[in-house]
C-alpha cells in the first residue's frame, strides 16, 4: 500500500532494538535479480519471518529488475534488508537519476510500471527516499509485516 493511501492506525515497523541488517551489492547485470532473490530467500529461511518469503522475493525481484533496466552495466545495485521479529524492510538503490515511480499506467498509455503496481498491492508500505550517495539518486523501499 502506498503511504498516501495507508490507514493511519497501522503500527509502523520499529527497527531500533533487535534489528538485523543485511546488505548485498552486485553489478547491474541480467543475473542480479536472481542473486537478490536467492539472498533474500537465504536470509528469511533462518528467521521467524519465513511466512513473508514468497512476497519478499517477488517484490525484491521487481525492484532489482527495475534498477537493472535503468542503470548501466558499470553501475552497482545495493540491496539493504532490515529484519525485526514482526517484519522487514528492503530497500534497493541504484546509481540512476531519481525518478519517482508511478504505480499504474495513466489513460492512453500502452504500458505502465506494473512492478510498482504489484509493490503497491502486496507491500504493507513502500516509497522512495533520497539516497546519500550520488546527486538526485533515490532508494525504492518496501515493508512487509507478519499478521498480528
């Protein structure tokens, strides 16, 4: 669900205490989405967040594929994952100039960013944030939570 449509009563993820960080850096290559999927699957297999694995792997694949398609092969893609007992946050950063993704095609368009539509439908929260790296770059992130 996109932050602008998120219900106000939802408890935000809190990663301050007990959060576990994981990082994967890979070159922008056709094999990078698979490496990212394997990485997320391997991390979640060892945690109590295993029920989120299929959705996390799918959304990671969409985000990393999006990054790969918009960056040159000389660029790196950075995947950061934070896990806590009740959920996870995955962010994907690339070196391409920031472009705020649209969740669906507008009237008259032949194709839209269906990966973002999928993310907006399956993630508990998602968005983009400025990245402290290159000028005008941003990270795409999403959060998944275990059902209460």
